[in-house]
C-alpha cells in the first residue's frame, strides 16, 4: 500500500559510487526533488516497491543487479512499467544505447555526470512523462465516454433525425433505421417515409407538429405509435427543437425518437403490482386505502354503513420459523382462498361493484370490506365465519396446522369518517382482540384513549430510565420452618409525576413490547447490587437477593459476563445474588441461554425458576439447566384448601424438588391457612402480602434488624 507523502517529486537514485550518488542527489534536491539513494538495482527495486517514485535513475554497472536488468524488471511490473527511467552510463556506443532503450529506458545520460545537464534531463523527463500520462488519461476517458454513449444509445433505443424546412429529405441516425426496419444507406429517408411509418391514427398529429415547426418555429414533445417494416406497433417519444436563422426563419429541425414500448409496458405492470399482492393475487393495502377513500369521501354523503374487518393470523411467524418460508407462503395462499369463500368475492376490488371485498394488508393480516350492511350483527356473522373457517386444519405436507384468527371491526361512520380512521381503528380493535384473547372485537373510543396512554407511558418510561427515576422495593422471603428472613426479592416501581404510581403489571409488558426491557433490567440489577453492597458495608446481615431477568436479556450473548462485570463494579459477592428467570426464557434459543446460565453459575450466583407450573412447565428444565431454586406460582397457592388437586400437587412438587436438591419457594401467600399448609409440606421459603409487602430500602433494613436472618439456604 502506497504511503502518503508530500507533493514534491520523488526520485530514486541507484549508483554504487557513493560520491557520484551524493553529488547527483544534491543537484536534484536543489531543484526541490526528494531523492532516495540506493547502492544497486536490488535496493532500487525495493525502494520502488515500497513507495512508487516519479523518476528512477539507474547506473548501468552496479553489483548484484545492474541498470539494464533492474530496468527490465521494472518494466515487467503492471504498476511500475510507466515510471520514467534514466540510465547513467559511461558507454555511449550505439549498441549500449540500443540495449538501454530495449530494456525500457526512457533516456540516458553520460557519466561522469554533468550536474546542469542532469537537472535539465530530469526536468524534461518528468514534464514529458506528466504530459504523456495526462494524454493517456484523456484518451482513455474519451474512449470510455464514447463507449458509454454508444451503449447508452443502444440501450435507450434512441434515434436521431434532422430536417430542413422546405425539403423532403431527412438525415437519419443508424438507430433510427433500425427502429423503422429499413436498411442503412439503401432505403430512402424522406419525410414521406417517416410519416408513413407513423400509426395512421397518430399521423395527423405528427404532421401538424412539422408544419408548426416550419411556420411558427416551435419544437415539440409527443408520444405516438410507430409501425415498423414487420408490422409491429411500437410506442415512441418524439422530441424536436427548431434552429432559426438570424432573421428568425426556421432553418433546421433536429429531433430524437426513442422507443418507449418496454417502458410503457413496465409502467403498466408496475401499476398492477402497486395495487396487487404478488403472493395471493389479492388487492394490497394501497388499493384498499384508495378504495375506502373513494367510498368514504365526505362529499359523496354515503348513507349506508360500511364495516371494515382486519383479520390477523395469530403466531403465523412460527410457521416460517419451523416449516420454512415456502410453507408459510403456501399457507397464506390457502388462507386467501378460504377468505374468498367466506366473503363470496373474486378477490378483485371493483369500484363499480357493491358487496364484500377482500385484501391482504400485511404479512399476516387481511382486510374484509362489507360495503352494505344493515347492522353490527351482520359484521359479527362474517367475522365468526372467518374465524371458524380458518380454525379448520390446513395441510402443509405431512403437517396439519390450525390457525387462530383475531378479527377487529370498525364501522363507518360511527368509528370514523375517513379511510385512515377506519383502517386505524379496525387495526386497533384487532390488537385488543389479541390482548383480550377474543376472536372478534369491535372498536370502541376508549381503545384510542388506551393507545394514547400507552404512547405517553412509553415516552415517560424512556425518560424515567434516562433520569434514574425508577424505584426499587424489596419483598422478604420467610424461612419455611422458622420466623427468620432467608431471602428477599427485588421489585421495580415507577412513581410517575404524570401517571402516578404505575404498577409493573402495566409498564413491564409495555417495556417488553417497545424494547425498553433490557435497559430496565440492567438498571434494576446494577442498583440492586449497589444497595446490597451498601447494606453489607453498614453491617446488616443480608440474605440473598433475587433479581428478575427478562427472556430478552437471557438470550443475549455475553449476558453472563455482563452480570459478572456489574458484580465486580458494585462489589457485591456473587453468592449474595440470585437470578430469577421464567420457563418461557428457556424455550427460544437454548444454546445462548445455556451458555449464559453456565457463566452465571460459574460466577457463584444462583438461578431461580420463577412461576413454575404456568403454561410452559417441563420437568426436563429442572434437569437440563443449572436451577437452584424453584418458585411455585401464586395461582397454585391461591387454590390451597379448595378441595381440588392443588394440595397434593404442591406436596408432590415440593417432594420432587427436594429429591433434586432444589430450594422451594411458594409465592403469593396471603392467608394463615396457606402459610400453615406450605410450612407443613416443607417449603423452604414463603413469600406474599400475607407475610410482608414490598418495602423500600430503609424499611427492609429495619425489618432485618427486627427479625434477623433465617438459616442459610
């Protein structure tokens, strides 16, 4: 790689006579040149390879490698062959000079060197080389420009013509001959031939332009059809301008003719693609929006209600993830076919045709327009039919797939009077159907209020995280067989000036949806570790602290190392920290999760499996991953003593966990009966509002001083 240097010319001087070399260098340096001195041809080639010089001076006779041989090697290199070479020689016979020129020398100079002559030769060579280089560059640029122009004209299908008013003859370019299907130099190029090739329906318009050019001296731009010699009809764009004489008379008309047939066809195809979904052949969101805009134009005073149904295929992404995108595309086409049957439409939104219409508006979303309905139950009936139809199994190869549809409904004019409002509100209703675990949901104004609140919460939560406005509380875990405290769980709260005390049940799901949860999780972990270190420094007998970690954090590569760095930063012993995870976090990417858990375990921290028994429970998780603590979900604790299967199930879970040498914590303990039962079956720790609510740091410190720690885990 060539290194950066100043703008002065650089010369490599190769001569085995140090005195001659030094004097030559001084003569050239006096002219402002930068000279590098070497003693033979090998050193010269090395210097040239290291930094390409502007000129090389080679002594003819040198040890190791002489001037002829060095020059020949220089000329063989693609990057060095253009460097000018001056041969210095004491031999001036014809044979020596011819050999120097054959070796590639640009010039020669006789030794001993005449320093003034050397300066003159060097200046001349550098100037000549610069001129030749510039000329070569200019010729190369010109050749490249001609090639580009020829290619552009050929690709653009652009012909040129000239015509002198009053004359019938025209001059045509070669491309124009080709467009007309005529033979260059043989067929006539008259104005009559030109006009004859124009489509008969367009000919009068073209003739009028030529007449106006001759009489009024005005040019034109016109698209028209052209008929070639083979009878093929092409669309061309003709542009012409008029050159006038000093007295203002039309002197010459020059024009171009460009074949735009393919462009017109492409535009038509693009128009079709712009309004159609290429996978299902259904109208797309753009066409649906324009249709609704025309149907719901306030100026048309539409009198009949219109319903828009937005249909979402729940968890469609799992099909692509598990079966591949090809199967996913096949499923979407089958869904479109079933929807066509449900709404009794051919899949084309015809503005002139009333009734049901269908479009695909997202990767896993469809829209149904009921242009004429009598009441909301009509829309409900169609929505139920759609849900039931999609609930029937789809066959994807050897696999049967059942799709659960969520349908949101918005009705004009009650839920909006513009296309944008109806689309937005139907989509909002669909999302509420998903959140409420319902198949069909009608839009209500309160949904927008909720969406507005969520947007405000999101912005407020970002600011709270940036301004360090979140708050930590600590809930004690009571020893199962005594009254001591043997642990505490760290919980985050958000006291907002705008929204009041926002509960985790509201802002944590929002943080997960908006991507804020990793930042919040890191904030909680760092501040909890700092508080734990502070308590230890104050002499408080601190039990182990449990900190909840989201599945997003756990899946991130390097999370285990990140926790270790926070422990090192805050000074909290790893043995005082327990990381709480949910079972859902163990299902997505076991490789990264296993790596992070292994690193956490190796650091000395403990791992707790939270909410055990809800939804994703698998006994294999207790063996497969390095779990230390199992936390029984409060939904089981709540049913203790109801006479069902909960009591023996909890007993079995505790016994199984103890056989696996796991610590067992029961969550959500609220009554003395629950506490008594859980102590009886051998739970190691109890947690819940019935025992103690979450406390701020100072309150927790007082509680620890009052009750002290229970036995170590």
